[in-house]
């Protein structure tokens, strides 16, 4: 009898843990929308959501705050280190719109390419994010 009660309690505990984990996950999805808005890859830096759109020779970086609102990037300093096809290339990203930075290089945006972005917004500390192209 004691064994059955113990097994029943363990099953209830496991089920309630899964339910709470599911609820927290749903809450996070509503609070932090990580879906790309421009067809790129979204990563979270220390204070911002960064969406990288990479095409052969061109990088576009869109910056939003933690609530998903566009973060002005005028006066920002940003660089990207692109590791593609065994080559490393530094690309400077410059202001190209309200929350967009853009830069050009000679790299190929092939599957497996890694891009490491360093971003410093006015009044903020430097942030870094790493992207891997699929």
C-alpha cells in the first residue's frame, strides 16, 4: 500500500513539473518574441535581440530591445567577423536605418558560415552575439 501511494505521489509530482515547465515556456514566448522579422537569424545579446540577415557579400543587422521594439542605432559602432569557407573577414557595420546596420565584404554566406558581431550602442557597454548560418 505504501509503495502504491509513493508511486502515485511521484507520478503527480512529475506531471505537475511538466505542466509548470510548459506554462513558463508559453509565458516566455509571449514576453520575448524571438521570431525573425526580416528573414534572418535572431540571437539575444546581453540587452538586445539581434537579427542577422546574411547574403553573399552583405550583412544586415537589425537591433531591437528586449520587448521587440526597434532600438535606434545611430552612433553605434559595430563589426562582424565572418568565418566562411576557411577564410576570416572583418566587416564594419554602419548605420543604414532606424534600427539597421549594414556592411559589405567578399565572403560567401554559405551553410556553416559563422558570424560574430560586436556592437556598441551609445550609452551601452559592448555586446557580442554569434550566428551560424544554416
